[in-house]
């Protein structure tokens, strides 16, 4: 008889396996180191406190991504965050000085991706920077595959607009 997937047994290696990925996702949404770290920490706390049964590792990964994105959205909608947001220039300066825990192929493109609305930014980021398939992104974001394909196409168009506006 096959044993059920036990999330408690996975806790030891869970943070090592997903922490960097979740931090990159949170940072791409929040654009702030401290907030991204808080979001990842909150994700792991919710995972520990959840009574929900996780079917397997793929569901676990999707749950963690989706929870991180929900936490980021909640943080961005909070009254404190809305009233204390820094000026656009200081946000751009902050993101230029921060080096993410992975190598970026093109910083200019990443800056353009970070300027996208969140519904384009997340699929673009997960597809191009985290190498997820459209099917995996659809599962993680709880959307249809067609929706993800459309958002990827429109997001690429927006990135192209942003990059062509910068160049003389």
C-alpha cells in the first residue's frame, strides 16, 4: 500500500528546496528585500499551520507559489503599504542596487518585467526566469492555460513597448 505524502516529513528540506525560488517570486512582486523576506516567512508559517493535506510534491510547490503570491497581493493592498510607498525613482534605485540570488541575463529586461501589472508580471516571471511550463503556471496561479498564454503574449508586448521607449 502506497503511503500518503506527509508534509511534516518534508519540513526539514522544504526551506532549502523552495526558499530561494519563493524569495525571487516575492521580490519580483514587492520590489523590496524586507517585504519579500517577510512574505516568504509568512508562506512557511502558513504551511506549518495548515491542516490541509498535500497530495504530492507538485501540489506542494504549487501551493507554496500560490500562497506567496496571495501574501504579496495582500501586502500590496494593505493600508500601510499604500500610504508608505516610496517614490518611483527610489524604487528603481533600490531595484538596481539589489542583486537577486541568481544571475540575471539582462537587467534591463528584468526592470521592464518588474514594471508590468501583476497579472502579466507573474506569468512572465515564472515562465522566463523560473522556467515553468504554461501548464505548471496555470496550476500555480489557478488559471486556465489559455489565460496564461494570453497573459504571456500581452506581457511580452508590454515589455517590448517599455524597452523600445527607452531606446532612442
